[in-house]
């Protein structure tokens, strides 16, 4: 079976994935398999659905401890209790790009958490060999800011999910799939007219932009800084980019808020979420970033970040 590497994990997959081939040095292995339709029908009918369901997909816990996820009309997934097996069932009209995007995003997130790996809602680029990370919620402009760096010749490390690992000396950020998700207007203004993407799904006009090998960084990079993006409305009231170092307490809170996947709330996950964020905030500079949400403001934000890093 084909073997891939993403986020520092090794994936063995029944599907072709837009990820580098070959096993990663990390010990974790996730097996991606095609599941029978009957199994998904059973999961659909017997799953324990939580209150406050997400708007775009269904989430349920299975009696034996696994997880059931469904995007109606597109695809369904079952994650094993230990997170090491993901069964997938794409519907006949589901675009392959959308299937891969959700599989390597929201779905794999449940697998990572089941294996005790906390991860963050972040995008990262590489500057002078180090990872520069942008953390923020949906709509805060993480991918847009990264596209501004891509347009200036810098390389993307990951988009949307960021996994950190540490050794005795450094904190490292690990590469994700070689693609970025952007709205068409942002793609044209940052990367140019020659780039066209594949529609992500019917729920958004965002497109999946496949990147070339020269545009991505395919190995772990030591973290130089983490920038917390603030609400666009706050940035629109800012005449020029503002970068401020956050206090240890505020940095910890922002990191906890910026973890990926708000559906898993078991005590062990919350404990790991806190401890991981505490360790990261103690080892790397965490800063707030405010900037005007215009094309000129995007360029100014990039230059302000580069100037901040040079200090």
C-alpha cells in the first residue's frame, strides 16, 4: 500500500494522497481504508449524536468508542477508538480534492487527538529556514497572509493544521499537504492569474490551490515566532500593522483558544491541550498581530513581520 508523510505522521492509504511519499521518522502510523457501505449505514443509525451539531457536518460517538463523521452528499468517515484506523466512504459525486482536504484536515484531526497529539488551527511559512506561524480562527486571514509570503517567494510549510514537536533544544513545526486554500480574488492578487484552483466544496467559494515543490517546505522547521491574528474588524481600524509581544498568561490563553477541533472535550484531551500550549508558550515568542485588511495592508503586514523577525 502507498505510504505518505504529513504533520510528522506516517499514513498508509488505500487512496492516492497529495502528500510526499515515504514513511516519516515519527512512530505514529494511521491506516486509511475503504469501508463497506453497510458499516456506515449502521454508524449513521446507532451513533450517539452530541448537542450543538456543527453546521456543515454530522458528528457522533459510536458505542465501541469510535467516531463517526458525515458530510451529507459528499463523504463519511469512521475513526477507530485509538485513532490508528480511519475508514472512508466517498459518495460517487464527491470531488477527490474535497475528499482529500477533509480527510487530511478535520478527519485526521480526530485521529491525532486519539493518539495524544495536540495541534493548532494555524498556517505557517518558512523564513530563513525557520517556521513563522499564523494562528487564528476561521476567517481571520491565516491563509491570505501566507499567500502574501508565497507571492514574495517564501515557501509554505502547512495550511490550516499545525503540529509542533520538540526536542531538548528546539520546537519544530511539521509540514502539511502541499496546497493552500484561498478565495479566487486572494489567489489573483497574491499569486497571479496563472493560478487556478479546484472548488473546495459546495459550502464555500474557497479553492484548493496545488503548490509546486519549489513553493513548499517539505521537512520540519524550527519555530521562530507565532503570530496571533486578530479579528478582521479590529485590523480594519488599524492604520498600519501593529505587533505586540503577549504576556505569558495571554499567550497561553491564545494558544489554548487556537487549538484545532472543538468537538473533543474529554478531560484527557483538555489536560493535554493545556500542557502542550503551556510548553509552547514558554519556548517561543508569541505575539499579537493587527493589520488593515487590504492588499496594501497585507504587504505592510508581511514587511512588518520580516522586520520583527530581523530584531
